[in-house]
């Protein structure tokens, strides 16, 4: 922004050096343009300063949020929710592949979208995730 301010000051000095007569129409326009440029520069500098303050506040908030996350969440903790996992089941009647999420797999009856037949299956003992691993997850 300093560079723009310097250029505006140079133009004002140039207008004075060239003895632009502000009583003429051209002089009034040039003087008005230089005044508007100067006001715009001042406004932009003010906005730039405000933006720098906002950036500092956002950075401080980001640091505070990081501290809170570190206090409340274990870094090794995985946030993998079984509801996000999708499983493919093949209908034994028509062979249609059916995509089912983990929650539906555990809590609801599954019906084939093609033949409307109920798909019967059993999860391995102790396994609730549908992965055939026998885990307790």
C-alpha cells in the first residue's frame, strides 16, 4: 500500500510542479481525481489494518481450538464410525448386489431392491461390523 501512496503523492507533486490551475475545468478534474485517489488509499490502508487484526484473532482462535482438541480428543483415537462403512451383500435369489451401511446391517431387515426378497444372513459370532473377522467391534 505504501507504493500506491507514494505514487499518489508523486502525482500530486507533479500537478503542483506543472502548476495545474484548479480554476480551469481540466484542473478541477485532475484535482478531484487526485483527492479521490488519496481518499481511496486511506480507506484501503484502514481496511488492510483491520484485516491484519482479524487475521491475528483468527490465528489465536485456531490455536485455542487446537488446544481444546488436544485436551478432549486422544490423538490415537480414530473417528471411524461404522455408520459410514458400506457393505455389499448379494441377494441369493436374483444375484443383485445390495449396498448397506453398518447401522442398517445391524438394526434392520434387508430387502433386495430388485426382487423384494428378504435377504437372510448371519454375522459371525461376536462380530457386529459385518467384516467376517470375528472381532468384537
